[in-house]
C-alpha cells in the first residue's frame, strides 16, 4: 500500500509540473507601451506630461502633509555657497574649529579610509600621519581644550590639536564596537561618546580619564548631543530618546518614535530636536515625555538623484501611489544658534534628497525657512557662530554603510555663508 501511494503522489506531481510548463509556454507576453513620459517645467508640455503632473499633485495633496514655508518673510538666509575641497574617498564627518574670530577658521574632516584632514579656507588640505584602523564615523570640537576629537569604527578616540594640527592623545579602547557619535559640552572639558555597544562614556579631556559610563539603550546608539549643563541626549535603534544627567547619574526616557532615530542636536538647555529614519523631525522638552512639535516628511520621499523629486515619474508610464510612503531619513542635523533666551531657534538638516534645509522652531511649531540644493548624501553638518558659516560634507555614500549610492557626485566639503539678520534676538 505504501508503494502504491508513493507512485500515486509521483504521478500527480508529474502531471502538475506538465500543466505548469504548458501554461508558461502558452502564456502571452504583455504589450509594452512605447509612450514616453517626460517631466518638463515649461508651459508648452504635452498632454501626457500634464496628466502626470495632475496625478502627482493629487497624490501629494492627498497623502503628504501641508506645511508653511517662511521664504516670503525671511528671504534666503544663505548668502553664498562654495565647494571647498573635493576628496576621493567618501567623507563621513566634518567639524569647524574656531577660537571666536572668523579669521582663524579651521575645517577638519575624516573619511572612510580612516584618515583625518584639516585645512583653512583658501589653503591646501593637510593629512595627518596617524589614522584610524577603520572608517572615521564622528568628529567634534572642544572649545575649552582647543582640540578636535575623532572616533572611528575601530572603537578608538583620537585627539588632535585644532590649530597646530598634531596628534595629542588617544583612547585606543574606548568602546568595544564602532563609535557612532561624539559631543562636547560648551563650557567644560567633558567629552560624551556613544557606540553600537549600547554604552555611553563620559571622558575628562583635561585629566584624560573616564568619568562615567551610562547604560540604558536596548539597541545600538546612533547619535549623541550635549548641552551647556553637562547633560546629553542619546538616540538610536531602540527609537527612544534618552536624556542623561551627568551630575546625578540618572537619565529620563521619552515617547518612542515610529522608527529609528538617526540624529539629534540640542537647541537649548531644555530643548532638543531629533531626526528619524522616516524623515520626521521631533522637538522634545526635557520635562515632557511627548514631543511638543513634529514635522513629517521633512526631506520628501524616494531616492532623488537630481534634487527635483520627479526622477521616478520620468521613467514610469503610470502613477502608482503607495499606501504609505517611506520618507528620506534625516542623516545629519545641527543647531544654528545656542541661546536659551532666543524666541525662535534655527537648525539645519541634511538627507539624500540633494538639499540642505534650514528650519525655525517658534511657538511650539516647526517651519521651513528655505532649502538650498547640495548634490550628494549629506553625512554631517556643523555651524560656526563666530563666522556665521555652515559647512556640510556631501558624499556618494551614507556615513555608516553603502545601502544608497550617488555615483554622479563628488565627495566634497560645502561651505554655506549664512545671512547675519537671522541671528538676532527676535
């Protein structure tokens, strides 16, 4: 009986495969439409192009949130944009070292080969002899010690003389895994470092010792930012922002975001803003568990190669609106003014959509001031309050991987000269 059942199963399987092969062989190929849809900004466009624009506008009006742009009131806050340095390897992090005057402005940056470079505007680039064993992932500047600190995927922390350009000290075994974020307190010698090993370490740069070690995150930490009170905010893959108080040795948790939180920066001693992997901006108050302001799809959706947002429309014959659009992640963020007395706070964000966007937080709402096209994936941003300069590192690849590539751009440092009237007390 067992042999009879096995033969029966084999014959039924053979019949099924025979029918399937016959069905595939007789299946007709669908007709391919040769109609080409081109996006053109001119008014003299074809009827097909107008239909594409109409469908796209309807989709955007239905699904994308409506926000207010304050270009009419503030104009363009960026006076000048120039490319300072073009680099062969993807630049992962950059920082401005300044002693308070615009003349002594030194720009430092690191790449995926582990090298660290510095230069002044209008001068050649100098490469340091010492290097990380793996990619440089984060950099920051300590104003009190006048040192630039770099962290890499090798778990080491290197210290450099910000203006002389020499190597001063190293923490070779600061973390067991890759260091993902570095930040310094403005008026102290404390250095805050975070890593994939779910640990936050606090170092004293003057005494070169480890002060504290904080735990709490359930997954990898992606970014960290410190304020003037010697406190820090850490975000990561567990989607929960955490505020650490160094003096008390305690930390507070806030409402979980919808997805990974990629970056964070402190606006004041009591406010900080986060950027998620879906492009949502969240402004938190340290005494409130829920965000006081949100802004969704801050950098649009879909990988955009030319910064226009219509590349996918050009090569599609029909508009397919997804049920839920995935926004572009906010890869980098930095504050443009750090004063608790300011009524309005400014910050800048970067993503993979080819734009650096300037935002304004006032009356518990986030508004977009302007955006300026910068081709490439923005891996880091830094601002100098003394010279009113914003620098961005644009690369072909993200800081921590290669899941997105922009092969037509060059790895470079971009300088954006900001307008002076934006930084008043109003």
